[in-house]
């Protein structure tokens, strides 16, 4: 009986409070509440309009900046890389338009692209680790690669030495190594008889994988390949496009390299290569590499500067 009375009183109290609220809302408080809500809605509409106006102005300014930089690049970059042969290495996930844009920038700067090499997904497939190791041991002698690579995957060293001149890999030996990697379906490349290069530009993209651990492992492996390219030649620049701001941020090879102190010293990186400023940064970062220095450029928080020093060779 006590429980029933308790619940009855509770229910009556609820309905009484509701009735009082209705009476007050329809009576003395009606006008104040209505005016307050109207004022808030009006302010929100004004704020939205102001933000839209600011966004439109910012977008227009950014587009104007990019148009100006793109037009300026024709003069700024012309002849910066004379007598420089560059290997253009395309990692899995790289955007095709970014690859094309980067190739055009290098050519416009006076560089010759000695080879365009596309690294296939099998390069980091855990199930093919034994195959890669065995193949690399078979090809190592053709590019004078030591079998003991001190923590670096031998297959990375074989590709690097087959493309770049400073550390071996010349003539028929380089061609043999590249053909072996192509036959093993680890890479594709053009032309069929690549020219040896003194430097490399490595175009990367977002890293795929079902889990964070898988993505991190893939990024680390491709970062190690990039580092091997940097060690084999006179310089290497790893480039990518700035992520679109999604949460959580995608895993990128650029960010992975920047977190690794050894790789970060070996390579230069550019994280905004999809915009004209980033394309200019590729050329000047490569010039910096050829002078024995490195840096990390772009718009990401882990970049050391927005763009490299605009020096000359």
C-alpha cells in the first residue's frame, strides 16, 4: 500500500509540474520565451551568413594564391635541375594525377627522368616476405649489393642500386636486377632500358590496411625503401598530398618517415605536393638534397617549414 501511494504522489507531481509549465509558458512567460528564441535564431542565421562569407573569401584567396604560384613556377623552376637525371618512384596508393604533375614539374625544371618505377603491393605483402628475400639474394650480385645490409631489407637495396649511381648498379647488372624484380611482379617500370639516375623523387599516398598495425607496418616498410633510395644516390625527396582533415587522420608514408629519426635525416619530404607551392618545394628540396642537406616541408604539423630555401644549385 505504501508503494502504491508513493507512485501515485509521484505521478500527480509530474502532471502538476507539467500543467504549471504550460500555464506559465502560455501566460506571463510566453512573450519572453518567444522573443529569446527568435533572437537566438536570428543570431545563428547571421553567424552562418558571416561564416559562409568568410569561407568564400578564403577559398577565393587560396585559389588566387595557387593560380599565381602555378604561373610563377614556370619562371621560378625553369633550368633549376640541368644535367640531373632523376628516378621517379611511385609507391602503392599514390595518386595518378600527382605522379603526372610531379613528372611534368621535374621535366620543366630541366631534369631528365631516367626511369619511372611503380612499386607494387607485393613489395610489402607479409605472405611474400620469403619470396622477396630469396629473389633479392639472387639479384644482389648484379648490383654489388652486400647480402648483409645491416637491418635494411636486401630487396630495398637491390632496387635502389639498380636505379641510382652513387652505390653501384651499372649497365647490364642494373638492367638484370630491374628485370628480375619486374619478373617477380614486385615492380613495373618504363622505359624498358632505364637510365641510371643520380637522385630520386618518391611519390607516395595514403596507406591501406584493415588495422592500424597493418597500416603502420606498411608505412614503415615503404619508408625504409625510400630511405634506401636516399642512401644509394646523391639525394631523394619523398612527396605526398596533405590529408583532407578526416578523423582519425590517414596513415601516410611521409608522416611515418618524419617520425623515424634515421629516415628523417636521410630524406627530405614534401607533404603538400598536390598544390603548386608543393610542386615548387619538390624541386628546391631536391636541390637541397644534392647539396647534402635535408628538410621537411609542407602544411602538416610535423613539417619544419612551409617550403625549402629558394636557393640555386
